[in-house]
């Protein structure tokens, strides 16, 4: 019933790493977790394939891939069936990220502690405001 998006404006800052780790910790705590990939790269799909071999049947994290303008609706549908839905966004402003933000209870924005990266926070603040509106 809880939806958490891992997003932001920057690529390569650890979004997929945070998304997978948060999902596993929640599964270890006994939650039914769905981890959704919205990135064309599908890091989550590759991670899931390796994890299925290395940790079969252990603290299962289900995964899915969603794209396009129906992402909000599909996330809401999935959230009825899972305790927690975690969404891994691509490293840029995208339809999918906006759709996910609009229905999320929490947004986690990993960021590197550099000036260049913190300068993107204003843009991210705009991003957060728009889907809610
Ligand atoms: N806390 C961390 N400390 C050091 N390295 C990290 C940390 N988190 C992630 N990394 C490494 O940084 C790289 C990028 O991480 P990751 O793929 O999770 O970023 P991303 O934000 O999802 O990237 P993309 O925007 O391409 O989707 C990976 O090699 C990952 O192992
Ligand atoms: Mg990623």
C-alpha cells in the first residue's frame, strides 16, 4: 500500500542501488515488495535475474517494468496487491518519473555531495511540484 519512488535529475548517483537495497531490506522485514523498473536500461531486470540464481526463494522481491503514460494507474493497481511498491526511475526528467511521483507516498533522491549535483535540487523541486499539481 506504500509507494516509494527513487528518482531525481542526475544519472549514475545510485538510484538503482538504493532501490534494490531498500526493496531487499523491506522483504527481509516480511513485506510483500514489488520493485518496478521504469528505465529503458532495465538495471532492475538484470539484477533480478542474478538474484533469482543467487538467492532463490529467499526474501523474494518481485519485479516489473512499466513505461509510458499509464504508469501512475498501473502503479496504483499494483499497490493494492503489495505492501510496498518501490519505483526505480531513469536519471532524467521523464514521463515515467512524473507519473510515479504523482502517486508516491515518498520520494528518495540520491545525490552526490558536489556543487554541480546540488545545483540540480531547484530543478527537482519544480519537478516535485508539477505532478502533484
Ligand atoms: N553508496 C555508494 N558508494 C559507492 N558507489 C556506489 C554507491 N551507490 C552506487 N554506487 C555505484 O555507482 C554506480 C551507479 O549506481 P546506480 O546504477 O545505482 O546509479 P543510478 O542512479 O541508478 O544510475 P542511472 O542513472 O544510470 O540509472 C554503480 O557502479 C554503483 O555500484
Ligand atoms: Mg539506475
